[in-house]
C-alpha cells in the first residue's frame, strides 16, 4: 500500500529561526515561507534529494498545530506522510483492518493540492500518519 515518503513534518516555535538554522547549520536548501491560512499553518520546505521536510508554524488563532506546540514548546516531529496510489482503496482496507481515520473519513485537499487523510496516532505507535494520493 505505501509508496515513498512524501514528507516529514516538524512543528517549530519560530519558522524564521528554524529555516535559518536548517540553511546555515545543516547547509540545506530551504524554500521561502508560505502562509496557508486555510490549513492554519505557515510552512517552509527543506528540499532534499529523496524527500522533503516541512517546517510548520501555527498561523491564526485556531491552528490545528497550536495544541501540539503547547505540549511541545521546543517543537517536535508532527507527522510523516506516505504516498499511496489510491487513497480510497487505502482508507477502505485500513478501516476494514480496524484502523481509524481522523475527521469524517473523507480525503481533503492537502497543502500540496492532492487528496490526503490522517490516521490515528494511537493505531500507529504514537506517530500521526498522513496518506497522500500521488
Ligand atoms: Co503533511
């Protein structure tokens, strides 16, 4: 079912500082910040040869990552995104196996314009998983 790792997402308390550190200390290529109000985040992408890392900072008062940052004030790994070919087939087989999909179970259009779903972290060893159809 799983294809490549599409991205790994880290929540950070200060996006400009995190971007600068990835650039200067780790020598990584980092994109310009992008505000995504419909997702409640500001984001930069650390572009790597084989995948990308998203650095996320809360945007707005009801950001979906605000609670995570309150619990993890220094930041932390938020989710890992795996690619799937058919997100409906992936969802149906996960649900049949007892897995829980967050929200109403319908794929939403994610930050990259592709359909995504999130799987309950308690079903996957404490890690929030995002599935993205490619
Ligand atoms: Co993501």
